[in-house]
């Protein structure tokens, strides 16, 4: 069970309000203050401060303690649940993945994992890369497949594979299979995933690094999923920038074609990540082994 003072600290991290924290925990506001002061005295560091707008913020050490306390809390809850279950009940693992791999590779990895460990229960969650790291901290997932670099002081991570972003189009497109300069793409419609996604953020970085912007293109289409993007490109509605591993089968089968861009390269490393000192580290390593066998 998590220490009451740490529990108070975690609730305060969420609310950023002493009065609201006291109400949630059914204790007095002075008690909340005392709990935080005790932690700061115990760890010999400041955990929270008020900014210039009088909003409560976490210090760097406060963020570290939040991540640690959340891991301990979720580990305690997991152990409690496991102790309630019969010993023969299969273990559940909760996997997070970015949408790009969740719609392509990860289901195959899960299937292979379940063939080797048929007694396991698996839950899979799709989300954006930065949100997955928060879910790891909160204990909603045990590990995740991501293309983000993970801070080494909080996370363990192992490389799964590397993939480049390429420009694709319909085989009927005028630029199919051709080598072009980046600006020659501007005459065509750009298709990409909707706003507020990490995929869109990656696209913006690619365009900016090549002195481009979505408004340089003839027009554009924003749509919800990678599969929807591929369908529109196959219908010759426009061109798109997609990781090679996502479209490799479509390229091999002639459903899509690559547009080769001169002096353009955008590799990305995909990783399996989990919290440091996680109770589920052995399970993570089991899944990692399956992933590497499948990718090899």
C-alpha cells in the first residue's frame, strides 16, 4: 500500500490545488500541507512551487517523485489484483502502441506472443507517442511500442527496428517511380492524418526541414487513420509521407508506388519501452524476444 503522504502528493500533482486535494482525500487542507512539507523535509528538496501566475507547478525533483510514486502505486495495485486471483489464472499484460504500428505490426507481434504463451491475457491500447509515456507512468499499460526517444532516468527501452519515411502515390500518378526534387511535389494534393496527432507533427518536421509547408501544396486532405490515408492515395487522390514498413506490402503488390525525392532521408527508430524497475520487466523482455524474432 502506498504511503498516505505520497498518495496526497500524487493527488495534488493532478489537481494542482490544496483545497481540492483535501476534499478528494477527505482530509483537512492543513493536513495536505503537512504531508507535502514532510516529503520535502524527508527528501531534502523542494517539490512544488507557485509560478508568476500563482499556479502550482512541479519542480524537476517533484516530477521525478511523481513518476516514482505512480510506479509504486500501480505496482501495488497490480500485486493486490494478482493476489486476489487463483494461481492458475492467466496473467494479463497491457500493451500500448502508437497508431502507425498498432494498425500494422503490433497485432502480428501479439498473435505470435499468444502462440508461445497461450495462457496469457492481452489488452492493447492505441494512442499518440507522448500519451503512451504518460500511460506508462500511470500504470494503465505495462509497456509500449513507440518512435519517441525515452528519458533514460525514467524508462527502459530497447530498439526494435528502424524505418524511413517515404513519399508514396498511386501507380497511376504522374510521379510514380520517378526521382524528383522536393518542390516538384507542390503541384499535387497532400494526404495526411488529422491535426493534433504525432504523425502530423512528424510530417510538419519533415516539411520544415526541407523548407516546405502544407500550404505549398496544391491542396491537402486530413483524415483519421493511416489506413484511410493509404486508401485515398491508392485512389489517386493525392500523395503522402508514410513509414516504409507500413506500405511495404502495398509497394510489393503494386497497390502503391514510391516517389523518390533527391537528397531526402528521414529514418526513425522504433522502440519497446517500459518503466524502470517495473514489476513487469520479465514479461516485457519475453515480448521483446518475440518481436525481434518476428522482425528478423
